[in-house]
């Protein structure tokens, strides 16, 4: 028996035989091109088949989060610039399969150089390349094993398409060698309710069929275990699931201290699926703007927002204004390239260059709010100063919307939290970006994944500063990053003064049960201990 460690990103226990994801077909030797037109048609047909396949998978996906990611990946495969690069390569004498490989390599390099959101999509490009190459060679697309029995899936990293057909009756846990707390594997594992560990070096050296166990909370993996050990872990997982299912009602500690449990959504379909939530803590509006050469009009925006508001009638809906920019480029914004897009013109900063984009969005939100009885709160992303927050709040109130807030994503904002609450009505902490900016660690650099662990004491200290500001002003401070979905971390956040947690709908029951198991005083005691921890491992131990 051997022990491996990684970063636990989706809580729970699992055990069973380990199986690795199918290998990608190797490229053959280059072949001469006898018929250029036929070769172009062959390459385009391969790309079209990938787009069609991803669309089918999106339609079959049971989770809205998975479907959205798959459709975004399909748009990347259907990019006219990609086809143009393939055609140019073939016209230069390269055969179809190598032209596809070269075109994706060029796009990959450009995404990596851009950094930020685009760098996060490199794994998607790799997956699209592998699928297109397989189709072009007449081979099956790489995919998840279907052995007909429960197993633990291992991979270098998981692409969105890999997760679409995951059967929770077969795949009981996920382990990847790469990735971090905000990778696709982490996000989708939480959406599917599967225990998962990422950044586990050595997992791909474990032979297929080896019995393993994993703990998605601690990141601990044991290989070469006995059948009895697997059975014991499965029994523990079943007991935990039973306890979680028994927790119902609003989020609160065992002595009645309220912590609102909200859902992250991107569409009306998501909102309907989150019926068990107390409201929406993050409505991501940028999904309406993706891949648009023209900004969605006022009426289109009103309809989209109204759909979510109506699904949450009588409940809180926190809607985030457009979170895009040089690191999440939208064609209609016509932004120039930047040396470091993650630190450039994004989020609220776009309003400086294109104020009409924000004013139209606020007008649409106001109209949609009037047509429903949802309790609509509006927040801006990428806010750094009190002046920015005050200007945004004035614009929100001028549009006729009563609640204006800002996201805490950069340390400068966290350090001035009480001043910010002097000009806005609430704060919402985006732990994904706050981690990245606090530790100067790119979310897609696997070797830095441990710095992005939400249990990092420095990150928790910034969250604590925001919680204290909320207490001092009597205003709401929520968390809407991936950290909010960690049941073990929920009592710590409550003890730090956080008043709401927003997450994927599937994560709600486990977080609700975790809060209900402790009093507020216990949460505060645990939180104080965790703030003095030396590292994430010690922090987790102190909270257990």
C-alpha cells in the first residue's frame, strides 16, 4: 500500500479500482497532399464532427453547468479563424491531420501568451485537438472508460467533454495529476457531486485496476488497498450521504444563527434547477454576451434577466454586471491586446471605455426587476477602490435599483472593506480571483495549485477582514467563489462573519448539514484557530 497526496477540491469519500482515461491516438508520419480541396474538406469535416458531438453531449448533460461549458468548447472548435489556419496549412502542402495539429498548436500558444481566462482554456484546446485528430484518423474520440462497474477515474486533467457522459453509478471519484482548485475538473466534480482530488503527482503511475481510496476533503489517496478497506470507505460515504440528506431548511448553525445558502447560476435553466436554494448569490450575466459580435440589445437582456428573477420569485438574486475584458474577450468590445490581461481592463473597468455597456445593462436589470417580485441586488466585478465603488453605487441607484454592492477579488479591496461598505450595501467575495491576486499565482499553473488552496491562512485573513467590516457596519458579506461549496470550510467562514454562501445547487445539502452541526460559538472558535495555522494542511486539521 502507498499513499499519495493532492488537493481535495470536492468533498467526500470514494474507493474502487482505478482506471485511466483512454490514450490519445499518435500522429502518423506526414503524408503528401494529392488533392488540396479534398484534404481541406476532410479537415473541416473532422472539426464539424467535433462540434456536433459536443452539442449532442451538451443536450444530454444533466447538469446545466456541464452543458454551458460544453457549448462554450463547441464554439471554440467552430471558430472561423481556426478553420482558416487549417486551410492555409493544407494549401501550404500539409496533410489534414497535421494541419489540424498545427492550427491548434498556434491557438494554444496565443492563449497561453494572453494569460488569464484564455490561458485557462488551454486544456479545452488540447481536448478539441485530440478529438479532431482522432476523427480525422478514423479512430474513436478519446473518452472515459465504460467498464460496467464502479471505479475511480484518473487522468492528466479532465476536459469538459469527458465529464458530460460521466455516470455517477460507475465513476465514484476523480483524481487528476494536474489542475487546481478552480480547474474544470474541480468545478464540474462539485457540480456532479463526485469526490475529487487534483494536482496529485504520481497518480498516472498507478496501474489500471489497482484498488484505491480517496478523500476529497483532505486530498489523501491510498493505493493498493484491500477489498475490505474499499468496503469500509464506501460504508462511511453512505453514512455521510444519509446524514446530509436529512438536513433541510434554511442555512443556519445548530443554535439558529442564519447563513443564507444561495446558488450560482448563469441562466433561467440554472435558476430553476436551484429551486432548493434560498436565492441566487451569483448570477453570471456574461454568458449572454459570449461570442457576440454585437452587444445584446435592451429587450434581449430584459428577457434573460427576467427569466432568472421569475424563477426566484420572492427570493434574493445577486446579479453581477458584465465580467469580461481582455482576459475574457468579447468580440463586440473590440479591445486591444494587453501584456497581462488578468491585470488589465476587465470587469467594471470596461465602463471607463464603454460606459454605455453598463448603463444599458443596468436599465435592463431594472426593467426585469420591476416585472417580477425577486429581491434584486446588483454587484460589480473587479473593484479596487472606494471611488470606483461609490461611482458604481450611484449608477445602480440612478437606474432605480435599491441594492448596490461590489465583489472583493483583489487584496486592495479586502483591505479597505469597511470603507467600501460606507458607500455600498453589501460585499461578495470571489475567492477564486482573490486567491490568484493575493498569491500572484496563475490559476492554470499546476505547480502553483497549492497556493490557490482556499484554506490558505492568508486568504482566510482577508476574508476575516471583510467579515469584521460587515459586523461593524451591519451589512451583508457573502462568499460566491468555489470556497463556498466546501462543507468543511463553511463553519470557518460563518465564524469569520460571512453571512451568505453561494455555490452550485448540488453542493447545498452538504454545506447545510455542516453548518447545522455546530453552534456559532464553535464556528468562531474554529475560525480563530484556523487563522493562526501555518499552512492549509494545519488549517484543515484544526477545523476537523
